[in-house]
């Protein structure tokens, strides 16, 4: 089971079930309190004492904005080169290398206990919470209480709500510290509460598993997750490959792992033209942007990363960032586009220009949300570009 499922959607790699459109029910605080009262007994059966339930749900109100997020169908599907340009940019590589140096001893101890190398652990940390800088702002009891009583996934979220209450009851994290994403992923590792219960580690030995305020606990928990997901310390995640000039793209895919001898026979090489490693176990061929873009052979460790947040684009971001942290460069094969994606610094630059041009894009945060996209559309229209709300290098150059 992934560490989190819903939060994967924040990147607009949308899944079909979000099309279950629901009208917001008429709602009142009274009805919410009635629903919460109804949860007391099942919560008790799930290990939440009555006094804990009363204490941690006292004064709880629903957050209707969260329900809108649950029902929101993102209409903007981000190309993978945009997704990777923001997640694996020079700034994140530099900050990740600084974190690697800063926590070298800790990361070495984590590696020797769990078998996951420092660069991989730090790459997950960087993508999940920007090295502990972005945890989400939603109080977890409110977010998960709301989703337990409203919306179309109540039974799933009730399990997470009870787990949240058990975490608070056990005193791992103080209630006022427990904030996260609207869907309940929290802390440095962005674990869901049930994932926390299964896999979080107390690595600093203070008796609490604290993913909010303990970097040792968080980094060990990430490594523990990957180990339990099948991480093999003797293997890499995979690598970029060069496809032969003519190749029938059939039978490819992360899941369809074939012996390396078969890939050799089909004419694949390392991206620098070198021979594929023999005896390295079965690998799957991933071509996330089709045969003209970068291609990768991936091993079982890629699946372990994938299980952290079930999206291949996410897995590729972590894998690539880990390579960059080890000193590797960008992919050798360019993405099949003449309008490459923007780093976070370039996104902030474009937001700054849009603001200067008089558009209300909200906070200049490097995240191109609805307001930014509307402003981008207006500028695309003015400039005679295709009007699609996407900002790439072409628009940035035109606006500079
Ligand atoms: Ca601890």
C-alpha cells in the first residue's frame, strides 16, 4: 500500500475516480457533531480511548474547503517535463547536496541499519517536504474529521482519522504540531497516519516517533518504508538507455520486467553507448514521453520508490534527483518538446512578471495554480501564442 494515495493527485496526474462528481451537501455544525458522536464507538473499537476522543475532537469544526479539493477535478494535465523541471531543479540539487553533507553521519547510520543509501533517502525527503520546509498547513484532526463525515471516501478516511487519534493518544506528536496536506499526509516524510503506525521509526531514541520535528526519525522512517517495499541495497533503481533506431515499442512498461539478455538482443545500450550490465536481474523499459523521449530500464528498486506515491512520474523524479545528488547530470536524451519546462526559480520569475503586468496571481510561490494559469492564458492570447495556460521556456522568453 502506498504511503499516500490521495496526495499523489496534487501534481495533477489525475486518476479516474475523481470524476465521481458530488454536490456539496447542505451542512451544519450540528450534523458534523452528530457524525463525530457516531464515530466514538467505532473509534473505541479501533483503540481510541473515550477520553482521548473527547480531548482531541473538542471544538472540531469541518473544513468545507477540503471537500472542494476532494471533489475537484484538475483539468490541467502537466507534461512530465514540466513536472520534473520543477521537482528536480538546480536549487533542489544544491540544497539536497547540502543536506547530504549536513546529515552525513546520520544518513550513514540509517544506510547501515536499513540498507537504503543516503542520496535516495534525501531525494525522497526533498520531493516530499522540500527537506522539511513544506509540511502542509491543514490540522490533521480537522482535515480527516471532515473527510470522515463528508465526501465519497468516508470509510477510507475514517481509518486514517482513528489512526491520527491513536498517534496523538500515544503522545508521539503534540496535537498543535500535527498539520499536513488536506488529505492527511504529514511531516518530513508525508506519511499517512496508518503508514506512520506501520512504518515510522524512533531513530533518535527518545521514545517517540516524531515525523514533524525529528530529522533522524523522519529519515529512518523513509528508509524503513523503502526497505519494507522491497529495496535491494545491492541494486540501483535503473538507468537511462538508448533505444535502437528502429524498435517496436511492445511489451514495455515498469511492470513488464524482462531479462537483461532480452534487452541486449533487442538492441538497447546504456545511454552513452556502453553495453548493458549482464546478470543484473530483470528490468522494465519505461518511455514516459514515448519513443522519442528519454527511455529507462528500471529494476525492482524503482517499484519500491513508486510504492511511496503511486505515480511513475513521481518515481522518476525521486530516482533522477538521487542520481543528480550523486553528481550525475540531466538526462542525456531531451524531452520531445521545443518548449522545455520551468524550474521553480523560473516559475517565480514568470509570476513576478505577471504581477508586474497587473495580473492577480496571488502569492509568488513558484506554484502555477489556477490564478497563475488564468494570467498565463491572458498573456498567451495577447502574445498570439497557443492559449493553454501552460508556461514553458517560450513564454518566459517572450515575457522577459
Ligand atoms: Ca524519536
